[in-house]
C-alpha cells in the first residue's frame, strides 16, 4: 500500500474510532441538549500518537459524525470546530513519537485540550441556548468527560505506543 493510501486509511480508522467511542457511551444532558460520552479518549489517542493533523480530523469529523448519528444535529458545526481544534492543539503540543505517554508535557497538552473543549462548548451552548448562565450546566459534564477520557487513554496509549503496529504506521 502506498504512503498516501495508508495515511488516508489510518485517518479514516481514527475518525471511526472517535465516532464509535462517542456513540458507545452516550449519556444525555437535558439541560444543555447535549451528551456526555467516551469519545475524547479516542481523540487523545489520535492526537498524541499520530499528531495534530490526524488529531484534528479524527476529533472534528469523528465527533461530528457521532452527533449526526445520535440525533444531535444542532451540535455538528460547534463539535466540528471545538473537537477539531482540541485534537489539533493536543497533537501540536505533544510529541508522542519520541516521548513516553505519561509525561508532564502530554498531561498538560491533554488538560489544555479538555479546558478548550469545555470553554468551546460553553460558548457554543450559550449562543444556542440564548443564555450563558444556562450553558454553565454543561461545564461539569464536559470537565468530567474530558478528565475521564485522559485517565482511560493513559494505559491504552502506553500499550499502543509499545505495539509494533503504532511504530509501523506512525509516520504515514
């Protein structure tokens, strides 16, 4: 398989992992007309292990597809922007190729990504609900979702980083 085809296939698989990870654990939050989910763990995986480009595409497109399939179509555009930038920022600040997964740099980058996601959804929710006070209801859920995603990512990220497949396909 040539490099461009391999790169496209890996990016598509990462998008699918984010979509499925988001849809498998989906807890509605009636106050914000949104939901808490497990897809952030997969965004961390894409961004930390495969970089900013794949992190942005997997985070933005994978999460937006989940919104569409779960019936949260009003969130597609905000999600595309918020999760896409989340994946990009995390991927830009980490160096998953040369560093271990559990470093202060990676933890800081993922924490910044969670804070960005929380802020981005707070702003989007404020406009969509017509009330920034009402949008505050989503902040604890977003923080919990992102933090849980970080915690779950760490052992999976360590295992995948050690795997032969990750090393074989990283630079694609």
